[in-house]
C-alpha cells in the first residue's frame, strides 16, 4: 500500500549536495498511498458494551475504511464543541463489510476520560468526525511463514485486520494475548474464527497461563529450531512491548511494535507524539503518527516512548 522515496517506509527528510548559491538543497521524502485519508462524518452502526469500561464501536465510513491497512489508526472528534478540543487516536479494530462491500470500521474503546466516555455511551445513528486511515502500517510476514502477534489489553485492536490479511495470503497467525484477569480478555472468538492460534496468559491465573504474556512467548521462541523464521508483532502498554522486545532481542529476534503515543493531530503538525529512533549511528526524533505507529523495536530509544 505504501511506497516512498529516499528512506523507505519512513517519511524522513534528507539533505542533498550544496546548491550553486551555497545553500543545501533539501530533498524531502514523500509518502504516497493508494488511498489518501478522508475526514468523514461517520454514523454509529452499533455500540457493543464488553464491560463497564470497554466497548466496541462500529462506524459507517466506507470511504475511510476501504483504504485501511493493518496497523493504521483514525483520529476521532468525540464532541462537536471544544470539550475535549482535540481528536483522539484509535487503532482500526475491524474493517466492516456487508458481503464483499466495505461499509465501515470499528474501534476497541477503553473508557478513560471525557472523550472516551462519550464513545462508550454513543447511541446508534449518532455521528462522529473521523479522520483516517493514518500512519505507517505493519509489514506482512512472508506467505505461509510464521507470524506471531503479542497483545496486551486494548493492544489487541490492530491485530484483527493484520490476522485477516495474513490469513488471506495463507499464513496461520498465532496470538499471544495477555491481560490482568479473564474479564479483560476481549473478542477471543473473533480471532479463533479467523483461524488464529490463540494462547492466553492472565496475571491472576484466571484463564490460560498464569503470569505475564512474555512467559508463553519466550517458551515458544525457545522451541523454534535454529534458522526458523518468524515475524513478531506487539502492541499494548509500553512496558510490555519493551519487555517483549528485550526478550526477543536476547534470542536474536526483532519485533514490530505499534506504539500508543499521545497524539494531538495525527497528521504530523503538532509534534506531540515524537519518539527517538537510532538511525545512521545517532538518535533522531520522529513523529510516530507519520513514521509509525509501527516501528522496528531494534531502532527505538525506549526512554522516549510514553508510558501507556
């Protein structure tokens, strides 16, 4: 879906040789996509309450949803006025279809403040302004290879579209899904219906492996034969993703991580979501809404990643 010039997949500025007048000629990397983002007044199709604090909100937005790639996100204005003033970022959870026709998308919402509370209480036919799809998506594992997804909490959200795309190309994904309790595990049946192999861990031991999700993941990686290729993806709290990245690196594996940075605009204008990445022997600060939200964990400076 995405092709770029200069530094591939990173929307990064480069500097060329001096011009005849003595100044540096700036060569800016551009990102071209098959589907540019849209700002649509999306109608609520349904609001499925999962628990008191979580819901899945389905929105009618065919023009937006048709361009979604796995790992991309949307910015949603949760009120018509100024409270809250800024839009909120949400990973696209599902691309919704009627038959073969794309009709919209859903988000997995966690009630945390004014904006997310409005989305939790939204009524059918209510409308919200939605901007998207935005951001750099996951890269796809090679067809018929191993692809493992590691999710914590609402970090599950970007993996439904990824699992669907992987299955379309003949890859059988594996999901390692962790939560504090069994009550905070959502839509496991959706992934099972997609043919995903699901392994669950809960910190209180109420379902699956007792403890953190890194334990069954480490055991699975240690069970690989030397030379076995597997693509790893992770999304969830920053501490969890860093732990997954550290564990995987110690075993010679890299991870694509989807960051959950605070964003003000989602389009690169406000610089509120910058993170440090190590490139060309030094740390640079990039906007996670443009260069991410998906990054290689090997290049991230984790001290600059927000604690969510």
